């Protein structure tokens, strides 16, 4: 496909520049710590919600770039959609309903982004949002929303302290 694009002068897919950052988002979201230590459910929903939480932090960081962040935000979101489409198809979801599932996932992602944007600076509010999203309002005894909130706030602080070029190229900075 890239050869065809080059032959016809179409150019590289601009989403490709977002793939290293997206991979770091997924890597962070799939870190065993979230599930073993923080009690996030190790289920399809739990893993989706962790990707959505970490992606939300990066999208919030991109908002700080102002108008310059709009294009990268759109491309990163497109990479997320492509990944979710692939995941659904691997689960055996067919063409007829994959769009409906993606619509629900994007709606959920938008809700989580709004909740985390509004509550990120408020520990108690963030914990409430996490309980609603990660534990579907019913945290079990293993759930640790306070430490999840602390870690997400720490990731957000590292993102805020990282310039966009470094973030795009190297992904989420290590602790």
C-alpha cells in the first residue's frame, strides 16, 4: 500500500506518525500492575477502559497544544478506532454489526474523556469517575480506585511536562 501511495504521489498516511504513541498508550494500559495491584478487572471491558483512560490523558495533553493539537488528536483517535475495529473482528464480530459496536465504543470513549477531563485535578471526583467506568459502579474488595487515580494523575503530570515532539516520538515518558 505504501508503494502505491508513493507511486501515485499520495504520500504517507499521517496516522502512521501516531502509532508509536498509541503503542505506548496500550502498553501502559496493559501493564499487569493495573490488574494485579489496583484491582482493575482483567476482562475485555476492563482492558478497554484502561486503554480509554490512558488515551484520555494523552488527548487531554494534546488539548494543551491548542489548534496545533487538533490534527494529532484526530489522527490518534483514528488509530484507536482502527485498533478497536481490528479487535472486534478478531473476536468474530462481523461486518454487519462492527460499526454499531464501534459507535458504542466511541460514545463510551467520549464519555470517559469528558469525565476524566473534568475530574483529573480532583482526587475524589476522579475516583468516582473511575469507579463508574472501571468497575461499572460496583467495585469489589480488590478495587483500589485511590491508587488508580494517583497513578493516572502521575501519568498526566509526566505528559504535561513533556513537549509534544518528544511525546509523539517516544510515547508516554517513564516514571
